[in-house]
């Protein structure tokens, strides 16, 4: 600082006054004087942290003293030093104190953040509403973080998710791994979505989407179609992987949403995901599983480009479309023969088409077969793909946790349900000009406008179809449940209005404000009297340990917001691409053409890539080196420390550190406590711990048991060496503990392995683990 030029700014005259000011001294016992100084007062602290940190301190001598006047007239100002040893700013942007948000500004930020307005737009709104505002965007981000922490409180991510779900009245299920508290799958459905499912249950469309959450779990979405041809979301499921067993669990939960036991979707539309198709056969054996024509045509088109010369590709594509759209089996055979003749020199392509699609699945997408199915016009998965896009627009990014994802889904559903209710009202009250004819007299106001539009289009065919069924084909009758051209011809010839009974009941439902009715045989399913009596009888028959275990299981159901479940570990980061082919890093699973699986089928795989559950724990996110912690470790160790990751200091810091290292995330600390408690009472290791802890066994067990999720008293903190033995044995790791005294714990119940994981934690400030 000595080399800086000497600057002197005198502001004494600005503060010289004889005016008296009324104020309060503050808390009782405070000295009756107030000292004002410059925020650049104090000494500049030199730091060799290597970061871009800075300090505003330059030893400014400016000082003003304020004391009460002796005559009691108020407070007087006494300028002790009016000099500044630095220049005065001409603008206040970037000033940490002036840039702080006021109460009104904080409320404005909170209101906009609740509506998911981007921080940059919040800042612009602040500047428009408060012209004198000099807040930086950093302050907006910080206040958003404060708001989120205040809303969540001490709850973990899953606890807060369950609270939101419960408050909104959702129906939900979850399951975990048998050997841990990590969530495996979770399924939820909005109460109004359940109503719509039971009203419009004929066709469901299902598909998975990706890059919606920081855990990189696939999101399985199920949608249906209303009488007004609008899409509604039925349910969402986050799954560990896309195996048949995972799909079966989700579909079983979907089945439970139907009020009547015998209800099930008549048609389920999917991609050619073999695992999902197998699950549908198991759970909904009476449903017809159609395949998406769009993806099939794309795959066939891609294969055509690989095998067929350019001059013939367009011809082959046309012949293929004629096969797909064949109206009956005779026409199908003719079209197939034509494409076989055209591809006589391209056996690879024609074998692919027949072996992959036609032989096994023609009844799932070829018109000759699906025209007999009541699919209501759904022959592609476009509905669910569109739903994916809208959800991702609401999400904004793919790095949010499950709470963020649920909030986006809930907001999307609110908009969706509003549109559906409005479409019902339009069909009920409004009449399109094309439907004013007396011919539609029985249908107006009783049938959706979407159905009337399809009937009006079909009416144009009557002029050349007449009443001939063979020419008509009756596709609108069989596929949509609406009168086809030959039917309409007969009504027109007879001068009869279209009867309402010939319109399928699906198109006649114009409200969702109905109570769901259960069948006569289904009432017992919602009666818990027998189950409660049996539960109470069983509880009284158990010993103390058994009662405690049963009570714990019941409490998980009764108090879901107190769950010990934790989210899955975060997967490796995949931001950024690999620039050169052949340079694929280990565990880097996005090195591929991101849409390649949609266009080119692989014979040994399903049309969608199936993400396998990873058994390898991922590294936690590293932070910048924290020198205040590193200097507290032994000198000979410091050069080997790559990074120090801090965790929240709430009495659970030791368990938070272990949870982070184990891949649970910092919020998984409660699960670590529980698993160490289970380790302690493991029958196979009771002798070992009796010898280790002797008469302290009960005290060690008590230290792991907590009554709330807030800050913990010192007796509940993680202590060594007791917890070191438990951690090493439970997770089969080598635990290295650095601090004033360094300890290393090896697993005592397994043989040595060169691949064993090493967890390193440090004890700092005499009261905190990192």
C-alpha cells in the first residue's frame, strides 16, 4: 500500500452541522455514542490463497462521532476526521452496502422468483420498478438462495418433496434399495389427472425422456387424450433404469389409479422399447400395444440410406409408406410384394424391414391391422413427445433436484388443466359455423367440437362413397368411434339427423367435475378397519424390539415428511462435448450422436438406449481450495491434498462428509446415521462390537439416534474412534482422518482388496468435519 499515490479528499464541511437528530440508542446497556467510519477503513489483509479475492480496506482515517446532547434535544454530530485517503466514487453500482436489497425489493424478487423468472429479468424488473436501485445480479442470486433455504428449512430434499406432494393432494408411491435408503423409483399423479384417467381411459401414450434432473435419471411420462383432443398428463415416474422390472413397478402403480378393478386402457402407444413392451404384456395383458409410426418410418428411412443407392431411395420410401398405410391384408400383401421386387438387389435392407418390423410387429403399426383398433387417431407418440418439450421449457435446465422437477411439473399441470376445462366449456356453449346445419342438431352441445370436425370431414366423402361399406372402409367407425361415410350417407338419404348414440361415449364427456364412482365389489379396497385391527393385534404380540421396528415402519407411512429416504447419488458431469472422435473418456456416456438411436435401429438393443444402474459411486463436486482448513492439517500431508470440501455445520457435519463421499450427497447424512445404527446391532457382528465398545455400547448407539432434523447437541456429534470402526466396516472402506491427531481405520470384517475405496475426512476448528 505504500507504493500507491497519496490521495486526500476532505469532506469535513459536508458533515459540519448544529442540527440535532432524534434516534434511539438501541439495546439497553449500549454505550451512549455512535461511531461512523468509512467502509474502506481498516487494514488490507494480505492473502496467498491464489484466488482472485480482493479487499476494499485501505486504512481510511475518516471518523464521525455522535453523542446525545446534554440538554436532551437530540443527538449531535462531531467530526473527528473528515479526510479520506482515497478517491470518492462517481457511481454507486457495485457497492456492497448500497446494493443491498430493501424490504420491498426483496418481496419483488420473491414474487418473480416464485414464477420462475430468470435472475437477469428479475434484475431488469427491479431497475424498472425502483429507478434508484444499484443491486447487482449476484444479490438476486443470493436472495433467491435464501428464499429457497427458508422454504425448505431443515428438511432434506426427499422430505421437502413429500411435503409438497402431500400439500397438493397428489397420489404417489416410492421404493428404495433393499440395502440402503436411496430412492430407487418414485411415481406421482395429480388428483385431477387421476380423474381424467378414469374418464378418458381408452388410449394412453408412454415414453421416457432424459436430461431433466441432476441425477440423470430417466423420466417416464404417461399421457392420455380428452374428448376435445387435448393431451393430459396421467403420471410421472423417475426410474433408476429402464428394465422390465422397473417398468412393471411403474405400470402396477398406474393400474392402482383406476377406480374399478376391471378398468384398463384399451390401447397403449409406445416406441419399440422391448423392456416396456414386455412390462405392458405382464401388467395389462388385455391392452393392445401399438408402436409409433413416426419412429418406425425414421428408422426404416435411415436404414434405406445405408443400403440403397440414392436414385432409388425416394421410390423405396414411397413403397414403404404404402405398406404401412395398406387398408386391408390383401393390399398389404400386394404392397409388400412390390417393395420386395424393388429391393431384390438390397437383401440387407429388405431383411431388416421384415425381420425387425413386419414379421414381429406389423399388427402394431400397419393400417390393415390397427384400423380395426379404437386408437382415436393416435398412431404416433407425438403427444408424449410434445409433453416432454413443454416440461423441459418449464424446467429451463437439467441440473435441478427432484423438488425443482416436481414444481415444474405441477406448474405445467396447472396450465394444462386450465386449457382442458376451457375446451370443455367451448364445446358445451359454442357452435362452429360448419356445424349449424340441422343434420348435427342432436350433437351440438353434447359432443366435443373435435368430434364434430371429424364428422364434417368424413361427410365430404359421402358424395363418392354413398352407402357402400366396401368403398368406405369404415375406418372412422372402427378407429375413432364416430359415424363413417357410409353411415352418414344413410342418414342423409333418409333425412335423419345424426343420432347421438352412434357417437362413442368418449366424445360425449365434456366435464371433469364428477365424483369417481367405485364398483360394488371394490368398496372393500378402501376399508381399513380389518387392516388396522390386524396391525394392532400384531403390535401387541411383539416384544420391545419388534414393536419399535413396526412403529418405525408405520411412522414412515403416517409421517412421510420425516422420511429417511435420500435421492440417488449425482452422476458424472457431462457438460461440454468431446472434440475429436476416438477420444472418449472413461465413464463419459454422451460421446455419441445424440439423436442417432432415434433413426438407426441396433439389432441387439431396443430403440431407446437403456441406462443401467451404476454401482460405481461418483465423485462429489469439488470446490475451490480452502486454505483456512488446509493449514490445520500436518505439514507433510498438505502438498498431497487436492481439495477440501466444506459441509454444513449443524452437528451432523461428520455424517454429512461421509454421505458426500459415499455418493449420497450431503443431505444423505440421516441415512448414514441410520445405517451405522444398523451396523451396530448386526447379529453377525455383535461379538466384535461388544469387545470394541464394552460397556459403552449403549452410549454409542444413543449418539446415533436423533429426535429432530435440526442442529444436534455435542453428544450427537460424530466422534472417533467409535464411528471410525463402524464406517470402515459398514461401507468396506479405508477411513483416513486428518487433524491434530491422525487416525486410519480399516474394515475388520473383510479381506484386504487393492480396489478398496479410501475416504478421507478432516477435523478442523476443534468442532467441525470436512
